[in-house]
């Protein structure tokens, strides 16, 4: 599973997890989220992508 960390001043502030793992869906999800993040944190942020392992229960 791919998740995106929002980093402000060197610290992870939140982790964004798209509902769908399809590439096109993740792209449009992040386009929308970047606008919201700019409103929330201003221009001083970074987005880092990482994979997270999910184990079935």
C-alpha cells in the first residue's frame, strides 16, 4: 500500500492514505489534497511517498 507523508519543518504532520491504489486515482487524490495542504500549512511543506505493508487479519 502506498501512503504519502506531509512533512512540515522536518516533522511528519500527517499521513495521507488514498482509498484506491490505482495510479490514476492516486494522482487525482493528491492533486486535491495538495490544495488543502497549502491552505492548512502554507507553502512550507514536502510530500514523501512510502510503501506500507498491510497484513490481512
